């Protein structure tokens, strides 16, 4: 238990450079006396950790000291290799050479430790991409620099489904990569937003510091946005679906599929959630395997769409006329 705390303390100090004994005691949920004993233990082991007195004092790790990957256990190295998912996507941020060098270092350490006997990375693969989805290719170096400098930016952005772009002043928290797409997480007029980088036409760094909400971080704001997006489904659409298409529905609809129950050997009744009635259009991809039954407004939209599709494919309508 103590050895794990000592390593965690070392990593924390390596990130921050310094911290007070009170901060470390609160972080590790131990007394300040215990923290000071841990500092003595690290110093005795030859690690340059020491205390500084004064108003700006604290516990300090010599900046010249860095964690040596060769001190990691073979299993820890394998886990790092597995967790290195999305490395290709990070090249858009300008880290291509760094990732290549890191991979070479990991390979060298793995070889020196004969870690082929701990071949987790050969037996476990994490793929965070979605099926049949394309990678968003963008040059994000300039945007990342603005985010890291916590600068306010002006963006020219097109919302999904809109033809015209809009300008807005944004306070950026950071960038998130999800489902092979990059999103810029910002506050606009104090409200959290996620902007798809693929629809971000241009941005301009303003000579102002970002006005981020106190106590909020990239992780916390992203979590709020995800919950808001997935819970924004006030419209419930009921339909009968052929039972042999249920697995497909689960894959396509995801969390939108709120309820399912068997009707007979051939059909299941499903309830799907959407932000508005027009969401019923998504169900058309199931073709004649689905029958929308409720609410009546959704049934009418489906019928009108089906009639329009029938006209277009009957040969009587020329789409170019």
C-alpha cells in the first residue's frame, strides 16, 4: 500500500513540480506526518525529493529527475501499450514524431525485459472507433495551442443540418476525440457546447484570456454534454420490428432504443427516443422490416416519406426537372 502511494506521489510531483504536505495529505487521505515520512523514504532511496520553507515552499521534486520507463514492471509496460489506442489520431495534434519515438522506447524496454512472456498487447486490442465510420482529418496544432494557452477564440462554425455558418466567441476547455471525430469543447455565452471540428470553418485567437467557469474542467464539461445529448429524447416512437432485425437495431440505435418486448415469433415492439418527431426518419433504413405505430404524428411523417420515396422510384418523377 505504501509503495503504491510513494510511486503515485512521485508521479504527482513529477507533473506539478511541487505541492504542500497538506495538499498531498488530502489527496492520499493520510496525515501530513505520514507524507513527511514518505518524503524521507524517497530521499533515502536516492530520489531528489526535498522540502522548501517559506510562503511558496512545499515538497519539491528536482526537475532533472524523471520517471525511467525501465523501472516499470513488464505487465505495466504491456498495459501502457494497450492503452495507447488512438495514437494515429494524435498525429493531427502534431505529436507524430513524439508518438513514433515513444513507440521505439517502449519496444526497447519491452525487449530488454523479455516481456514477450507478458504478451497482453498481443492478446488484447482496444478499438474505440465506430463501425463504418471515417476518420476526421484535420490540422489541429494551431487549435491545440490556443486551447493550451487558455485563450478566448472566435469561431466560424456550421451547425449540423445548416447551410450557413455562424460566428461566435468561445471559451475553450479542450479537444475530445470520440468515434473517429474531433470535438472542440467550449463555453459560448457561458453555456457548454461541443463543436465538431469537421464543421469548424476557421478560428481566430483573441487577445483575451478564456473565461472558464470556476470548478469546471474539460472532463467535467464533456461529461455534462454527453449526458445532455443522450438524455435529450423527449419524443418516444413506438414501432413493430421484425425479430430477426433486433440485433441490427441495437447496433444502429444504441441508447436510443429505450424499450423492447417480444410480440410473437416474428415481431418485437420497440420504443425509440428522439429529440423531435423528425427523428423517425432514421427508422426508414429498416425498410419493410418496421411498422411505426405511435404517435400518430410520427406515423403520418413516415407515410408521407414512404409516398414520396415511392413516387421518386416509380419513374414518373424526374429529380432534375
